[in-house]
């Protein structure tokens, strides 16, 4: 479990490129045969990647939480971004195809990850937040998720948003999670930019080829910075930061949020003339 601490936006202004990447970028979350996790002090969110290639991989925080098991005081959202796999929760099996989502609520003692074909393993993306009550464990496939179509070709941001864990979908205490797919020849997301100082956000960029990159913009609206992000890398975005990006090609990303409130629409938009 890698630990990332919260950052003061005033200190952020002095960061070098290397420091920026050390604090906010998760470069190697997905490793075959392993489960890797990062604990962020922004709203106590944990992100992880699991690629089972033989023996099952177990959701286990070790000594980090000082609890008896991972979900003793937490909930978790899991999206498979690879070939078919399954998640076993206290003996009950949930099958996940690519882009399907599973929500697992508070109090479940054992969660394990498995691939249907170890030669072509599943790739499970994991996001967890603290929880105060138990909501039902459920799967929502991408076919059953309601698509929202946004953007235009003229603005290079034609995209489809799928909301999985939110107030009108899979229920949770505070975790929200969904996926955005950009259409071919469309590269921008979330511009004009916005902030939501009541909750943090995590971005996983994927479905990118080896040469593609996303320029991820962050920082206070008047003090923006950027990071170059590769396939299957994660950005931890502070509540005070914008979170927007443009790619060298179209791409897909998973967004997840946790924090003070529980509404997807809580955004403070920034006018283009106010960005610097």
C-alpha cells in the first residue's frame, strides 16, 4: 500500500514536474499476478489494480487501516477494464465482462479476484472510500448503464458518459464512479474546467495505445499545471484542483469521487477567461 498525503495549494505552485508526478500520478498500478493499492489522504480514498494470472488475489490492506478486514469500515467499486473475470464476495460469485461494474458494500469480510482465462487475464480497477452503512452488493453491466451523450465534433469533445455508482444507479454511502468514452477524433474532456471543493476525484486513463498520451491539467484555476499520462495510469485530483485533459488520440477514462456530498452535479465551473 503506497501512501499519498494531502498537499497545500500554495505549496503546489512551487512543484517541479518530478514532484508533481510523485504526488499525484500513479504510474504502475496494474502488474500481472499482483494487486497494488494507493491510499490517498484526500477523503481517505484507496485506488487499486488487480490482474489475477493464477492464484486468486485477495483484497487486503494489511496493517494500513488497523481493522480486521478491508471492508470493515469501507465500501468499494470495481470495474473490469480487461477480459472476462469474476469477483467472489464472501463465497458469492459475480462475473464481470469488460467495462462492467461491481459495488461491494460495508461489512463483507472476503473479496477475491479471478480471471476466466489466466493467459488473457482480467484487469480489475478498484476504488474504495469510508462507509457508514451497508448497501447491497450489485453488478451493473455497461449494457444496462444509462448513457449520456455530450459534446460536439466542432469542440473535439464528443463523448458518452456512463454513471455506475451514484444516486440514481448503484447505491453507496459516498463513493461515485463512472466511465467516459471519447469518440474517434475527439480528444478533450471537461472543458470549460470546473472544481468541486467538497470532494476529491480520481482519473484512470485507459484503452490507449503505447504511443498515445493525455495532457492532464490540474491546479487552481489561476495556477494550472499539466502532467503527461500514459495508458492505465491514475491521477489523484485534490478538491481544490481543476481536472481536465486532452489526448493525442481519443481515450477512455474512469472517474471516481468521494467527499462531503453525494451529487454528480455539484460543480463550480470556471470561465475560460479566468483560466491561467
